[in-house]
C-alpha cells in the first residue's frame, strides 16, 4: 500500500542542518511510512540557506519528499512562494495519483493543494485537524465534508468535525508517554528561585512574546524567575531581544526524551499562553511530569483543562494578566500542589489508553480501512 502525506508543519533548512516544524509529527509519519513500505510527502521547505547538496533521499529515506520551497530571506518572498506552490502542482498531482490512500495535516494552504490533488485522482483521504482555525473559515469545510475519516487534536475539534464527517476520532497523543515517567518525589516548592518552562516550535502563535513580557514584568516586581524555552528555533532570536532577554534562556529543539524529561522535572510552572491550538500535547507532558500549568483556553484545551483544578487560565494576548496569574501561582504553594495532583489524575487514563493503541497504530488502522487496494 502506498500512502500520500501532506505535512503542514514543514522543515527549516539552515546552516546548522534540518529543523522539523513538528518533530514528533514528522517522526510519526516516518514510522508509518516505514510500516507501509511506500510513501510520498508534500511539505513546505523553508530555506535560510541555498539547498545545494541537500539529499532528501538520505535525510528522509522512508519517504519521497515533494518540497515546496520558501526562501526565507529572498526578495519578493511571497510571490516566490506562490510560484513554488503552483510550479509544484504537476508533481503533487502525479504523486497523489500513484497513492492508495492519503492523509493531510490540516488546515494549511499546503493541505489545500493536497486536497485538490487527491480529489482529482479519486484517492480516499483522511485529515488530521490540529487547529481551531479550521473552524473559523468556510474555506476549510469542503475537505472535512469529503474526507473518508477525520482525526482531531482533542474533543472540541472532534465535535465540530462530526457535523461534516461520519468517521471522526480524537487523536492518540503523539508524544511517547508512560506512567513510569511520573516523578515520585516531586512536590511544589515553597520558595524561589523559580523555573518557568515553555515548550513549542512556533514562538509567536503560542504566545511567546507575551510570556517574555510577563517574565520581564515579574523580574521588575522582584521575583527571581527564569524562563527556559524549548523548541523555538533560532529564527525567532530577534524577538527575544526586542522583548528583553533578561531571564530568558533559549535551549532550542530537544529530541532526546530523557533530556526533555529533566527539563520538565526542574520546572516550577509550565506556561503556554497560546493563540491557536488543537490540543497541545505539551500539556499532556506537563501533567504527567507533575508541572502546574498556566494556559489559555483556545482550541480543544477547555475540553480537558479546568481552571483552578488542573491549570490556571489566562486570556490570549494579555501579558499583564499573565504575569499576575504566574505571580498568584508562585505565591501559593498549596495551589501549585493541587494543580500538580489533579493534572496527574487527568492525564493518567489518557496515558493508559495510549498503551492500548499508539498514534501510529491508530493511523495505520484508518489508512488500511480506506485504502483503495484494501477496500477493493
């Protein structure tokens, strides 16, 4: 069986190597491609350097990559990107026609190109709906209506998708979690210095600038806080300088799970003031590692998170209120301990369900159910 994937997160090509837009999503697709035997993938390739010598076959041996080039620092970047998209249409259409089934990470303009190609080729396809932005424009409804199946990040998006598609499931989290990862001796600290943790690739969309302002505000109030930033790649560096990098330490992408677990275990508070989400898997991680959470309620987050029970809620785009809520949490040791305990109780049944069916097994089950070669 041959699969056709469309990835909406992309890859950054820099002088330091390749940085996957969503490392876990890429690993998920690559594992499924290995198990299927044959796969093709359309993705945005954001270029900070010339791609001379880049060998996709050795970089991603599991899949045939169809790159949509975006030269980050070129003149007329948007026009060049649009040209790249349209110039790639014949290749995308040809690849889709060779597939037995397709899976599109959704929504994005890239996934719309994939939708056009699989519809032209008559290939059954599924969607992974990852963002609440899919619910905010009629542009995204036709792909959901015509999808054979839809997998969503969280129950709120699943309820929306069921209006248009009969076969809808909530995604099994992509992050590899186990109850063995729960720290046994971790308790809320009664005094500083304080370690705040942010994990996410898209610094702007996930509220990073507001968080940087909140950290600066807290330090002016006399709180000894340090923000550790995991995953935001180097192209956001100027933004840290604009917001004042005092108290902010940028680690960058972390793919080693043991190292990532140590960062969570050292954190006193996990902060995700995001503007747009499906359900961010970093919240599963924070709850499992017993880190109290401060987050906005966007996308599917309110389907699982409850203000004052397993998290503290903040408004979108409000750094002053974010600083106030973080201060409230740091001042109340008992509150943080309650959030930690309730968070673990929230995530435990989800982790146990993951042990029954992984995200790879879930996707392979759906692809095999609808593939042309399987369905006959």
